[in-house]
C-alpha cells in the first residue's frame, strides 16, 4: 500500500480518518501493507526476521516510511503542513503513542513500544531529520552530512537492535556505521532524483562553486566525479567497519538480516560507481542477478 498525499494527511489524525480501526490485528496488517508497499533497493523484513517479531518490524518501518513521506510527499507541496504534521508525529512518539486511538499506525505502535519497552528518542530523531529535509540546506562539510545521518538513519538501526534485544554499546557503534553507509548509498543512488527537487547532499566543501543551477554542466563533471569518489570511499569504509557487528550479535537471524543489508548496500554502491557520471541522470535498480549475489554474499558474511 503506497499512501497518497491525502491518505497521509487523513491518516495523521487521532482517529486515523478512513483508515480507523479498533482491532490490533488490523492495525498491524495496515502497517505491513505500508511497509511492503514501497519499492526499496534494500530488503524489508526478509525471511530472516522471526514471524513473532515481524509485526513489530512492520509497525516501526511504517512509522519511518510515513514520517519520510511527510517530507517527500506532503511537505514538498505544502511545507508548513509537512512541518506541522512532523511535530504532531513527534508529540505522539513522546507519548509513546498511548492515545487510546483508532488510528491503525498509533494503535500498532503503542503495542510495539509497550511490548519492546522502546524509548521515544529514536522516533523523535527521525522527525527532526525529515524537518531538516523540509528546511533543506546543502551540507557544508562531510561532518555535517554525517550529523544528518545520526538523525535520519541511525535511529532505525537502534530500533532494529532493540527489536532483537541486542542494543549494546558495541553493537550500536557498528550499527551506526551500517546505517550511515546505507543513508549515503541512498543519497548517491538518488542524486538524479534529488537534483529535480533542488536538493544536493554532496557537501559544499567537496564541490566548491558548483550550485544546483549548474550541477550537471559538462565543465563540472570532473569535479563532481572526484567528489563522488571521496563519498564512495567513505561509504565503503563504513560498511567494512560496520560489518564487525556480525561477530557481536547473538541472534543468528539478526546476523543474517544484517549481512543481507550490508550485502545489499555494497551491491548498490558498486552499481552507482559503475554508472560514473550517468548517476547524475539515472537511478540504479537491482535485477535478479543482483539479488542472487546479495543472498550469496550475505551467506558468506554470515558464516
């Protein structure tokens, strides 16, 4: 289920609008449809996640998806409304979604948060990241870009670790590496898409004197390709460092899921690199051979 702008606005009311339900099973099914209704280059709730945990995974992922859409779907057309709804979502998170509501998203999340004893902070951090998107300014430096990832990506990894009761200081460090790497891969594969909406996530320090207006001009391609190479190296190093988490987590299923995610991220990075300057105009997609390679590489990492 991919929600339209009006669907999202309707959903983010206390009773859930046309999606309202008082049935917890229906609420989780709604979250599952939202989670699986978006095309992603990365695996979503693969078979590695136990069936007993999937409902919680779907509710967490649905929250992330809808919060993201507030920036990319609602906010892109109505910035003030997008910011207002992100503030509302943060307020609901701070209340741990215990709203006695018929809203399917909040009903499922309140149960997930209660059963897993999840803190509000990761959910709130995500809303801060998407507010930054709506008040977008190109990052000045790599450090500023990585700080954005601390809000936009790393909370998702923390929530997954908590889902498996594996959120320790050591695992959190390497999870952050993996999640930041994934966020950078997303930025790199989406360069052509982001240009169209006036966003450049490549730090200004890497591309001085190149603005959104002259980003794709031939005379700038050499500078751009060199700057992208630096981001490619950073991303690759993050995945290599993050892979150390595979030796720390106890759950074999989580270890395989993480191996799948790392494999998926590295395959996408390889495809981005092969596109060279064409990444400015095309977004890579996974084919059947890529998916087989991801699984095979994940198995090798998992052993």
